[in-house]
């Protein structure tokens, strides 16, 4: 009887330990932005031209017809409801995942589009920009990745241009890159200050820009670029440059330019 009691207690401890273990910040992050068993790169034999051949689950990277990024040339203009951002200052985790630096958001941040709420999962960057606007690239592009309750993804993209002055809102992020570019770190970040005040966007349906290149992603690219100083942009490109997927065919997909007032 005594031994049976000890076994029952031990089993209870194990079950509680597993159920109460804290989930990592990126537990809900899309698979494309976390480590994957299949190694892929941005050049060479494992580069974008070959992603679709590396694994069966990467097939859309080669055969998909609604892929991202694209050159943004609006096909129509509509007065859309601007996305409503519900961002707040809070703790984040900075992770270098081998392809970019990813900043994982804590719960409580999100974006509402046409009545649908998408929780902010993480933000990461590409240099140079993946999207171009009328053929013009930017030095940097930031992707704020959101996920709805049913798993649908919505990515808010912001192109970054070089400004004459330092952007103070981004100084803590730049400091984190300098101090923890190759390891994890936590810091308090002011999410609301990181995005342009004008949320007028270009919108289209696309995909993840990294394997497995899943389609059905709502893309919103902010029309007003962010401005960071040359030194701030350099903090990103010192860690990664050339981590941008080449442009993909639009294939007659509509690209809507939001003409709503600021």
C-alpha cells in the first residue's frame, strides 16, 4: 500500500509539472518563422529557387500561385476601414532564429480588421525589403505577424527608409540587437510607438515569405514608410542582409490601395 501511494504521488507530480509548464513566447508562432528540421537558405542549392524541392511540405514555395512578396502596383482603390491596432507596452523576447531576428510578443497585443481580431505573435525583419512599391525596394522591411482564433494569419508590413535623425521609439530594439544579436534576451518594448501613425495600407492575399510558403495570408503593407537613421538600419543589417525572398508573380491577384483618410 505504501509503495502504491508513493507511485500515485509521483504520477501526480509529473502530470502537474507538465500541465503547469509555461509555454514559450513563440509557441503560437507560424512554423515558417521558427526552427525547422529541413535546412533552407537564401542562396545556393538551398535557396529560394529550390525551396519547393527541399521537402514535400515546402511544395507551395515552387508551385503556389498566391505567393509573397510582390511588387505593389495597386489595381484598385477603395475607402477601407483602417486596421485597428491594440498594441501596448510590455515584455518581449528577442530571438535570433538563424534567418532573422524575431521579437516575440506577450499576449494582449493585436489588430482588428473588418471586425476580426488577430493576436500579435511576433515581429521580424528582412533586409533589403521583400516588397517593392512600383519597382522601388527599401533598405529594410518589418513584418508584424498576427494570428486569428481560427489560425488565419495577417501580416502588417512596414517598409523602412533612411531618415536624417534617430527614431527614439526604436532605440531599445536597436540596443537589444547590439547586445543580444546571437542569443535570447527580454526587454520592455513600447509596441504602439513602433508603427506609423497613418495606418493607410495596401492589401492583398498572399503567403508566408519563408518555407513552407503557406498561402491564405492577409497582407497589409503600410503606405507610409517608417524612418530610421542610417545607424539604426545598420544595426539590423549588421546581423542579416540578403534575407529577402525574391519577388513572386502577382498572377492577377487584386491589390487594393486603401484610400481611407488618415
